[in-house]
C-alpha cells in the first residue's frame, strides 16, 4: 500500500431502515444513512442522519458542479409507478448505498464540502438554503476551478469537433458499451419476468393440487397430492427469491453502469464547455488587443482610454491563459477518471456475475433437494402402507399353505412322471399309424 493510500481516510457507509412518511400527497421514503469514518474532517467517527431520494439527487448535482471532469457515481433513476413496492425500495436502497460508498472512496470527491454536509448535517435543509443564499464570491472554493474564473460548466454551446484521438475513441467505445449494456439489461429483465411467471404458475398449480386433495376420499391418493402441492409452494418461493436475487446482483450492476456512462458523458460535456470557454476567452483577447492597437495608432490623446484598454487586455490574457490551462487539466483528469472507470467496471462486473452464477447454482441445488426429499417421503409412505395393510411374510406363508393342500399338478411333476408320459405318447402315435394304414 502506498503512503497516499495509507493516509487516505476510510469510509463505511450504510443506507438502511427505509420507511414511508408523509400523507397521500407528500408521501416518500426516508432512509437512514449511517457513516463510520477515520476522517478528521468530521466531528465524530460514527454518526447517522435521515435522507430522502431528492437529497441524494442534490448531492449528485452538487458534486458535478463542484468537480468538472470527474465521473460522479449517480443515484438510481426516478420511478413514478410502484415506488413503494418492497422489491423496488430494496433495489433503490442498495443502489444508493453503492453510490455513497463509491463517492467516499474517490480520491477527489471524499474531500468535497457538500459530501460532508450530506453525511453529517442534522439540519440538512437549513444548511442547503444557507449555502444557496451565501454570496457566491465567498464560496468559490466549492464551485470548482472553472466557476472560479467565471466559466459556466452547466452546458455547452456551439459545435465541438474532437481533435484528440484518444477522447474520440473513448466516446465511440462508451456509446457502444451503453447500447450493449441496455440490451443486456433488457434480456435480464426478460429472464426475471419469466422467473416470476414460473413462480405464479407453480402457485396456481399448488392451489389446484391442494383443492383436489381436499375432495379426494382415498387417503392413498389425497396424501401424495397434498405433498405435491406443498412442493409447488416451495418451488414458487424459490423462483420468487431467485428473481429478486437477479435484480440485486447482476441487474443492479448493469443499471449502475448504464447510469455511470451518463455521468461520463456529462464530464465530456463539461470538457466541451471548457473548450468553448477557452476559445471564447481567446476571441475576447483578440478583440481587446485590436482595440488597444487602434488606440496606439491614435496617439497620446487617448492615454486614459489606452491605460484602461491595456488593463482589460491583461485581464483577458489572464482569463485566456487560465481557461487553456483548465481545459488541459480537465483532459488529464478525465483520462485518469476513464482509466479508473475501466478498472472498477471489470471488478464490479466480475463480482456481479460470480454472485449471479453462485445464486443460480444454489437455486438449482435447492430445487433438486426439494424433489429428492419429496420422492423419499413418498417411498417411505409406500413402505408404511404396505406394512400396515398385509405383511409380505404373511402373504408368502398363506400362499405356501394353500399350495400344500391342493393336489399335485403338471407344473410340479414327480420323479416317475416323465417315463409315464413318454410311454403314453408312444402308444398314441402307434394307434394313429395303424388307423392310417387301415384307411
């Protein structure tokens, strides 16, 4: 471990206890965000606060504004329908937890003052309002370098032509990766829907078998039917758990990286804006230089105006120089960010696929165990029913005693019977020949 890594503070953040609050028109889910950290920037090593979804969204947007060029781990998308369903709340909780831990693990973002407000503030809404009402000039340190020199990073204007082949190739790669991940997400959704359909079918089958077992009068038939109905109930629960596990393992990883690509594209947009700001500053510098040269040609009569224009040229040169340096710095930062994105992508997908496969194997093992247990129970019940009805030993003894009382038949010949049968056959044959000769 490097000295930098050893000195980096550790964070362990959990998002839990989701519960619904508010009335019918303002109802929403509130989560408890619990943090354990070794950072000296926080008042306590362990603390907890309550946050709702829009607070996580505020943090994401603030970090984007404060750190242009950095790939910010995003929150899950909004959902209007079914947002209080148990499965959806759990998947959102896990996504929010992954988001915060990735932000806290980032070498740049864990220093951000807005992250500290989000994790620690007990009066969160009040602190946000005070921050927004504060004089922007007093808050330049939290606005990022571009904002500090008057460059807006919220969007881009004009056409941008990428001159760096490395960024051009990465943009094409990200577009292809996004399409592939969306196709994989759609295919996984189909698998999950099929699992839920199997669970529903198994449940209906169990109900039908149970109903038949209740009306069947024969215990020899109703017992196995009820046992099979119970098996189908367990299979239904298994498919439901497996469908939910698919969402929370591979599904949540795919969804996270589709959203992360969106964050990468936002960083690309900020870089484009920095490029336009740099060239706008260069254009403004040229205009002021032209005005300065024009005044120089007019002579000393415009000395006051000349001094003013000279100062504006110096200011424009400074802004243009800063804009160029910031564009170059953002390019270097984004290279590091995209390399980090690739490393984490491999690790996260490897972990997600392994967990997905392990879950699938365990589900199949459980399914086999359910059927084997059922078959063993059926075999044991068959043996019990045979033993209670008529023991096998008693059947054999009864059959032997009955056979001893009956006379001997051809099926049990004595020792002399073969010779007697042969003699009778010879005599019958001789008689037949004599009759043929007389004829």
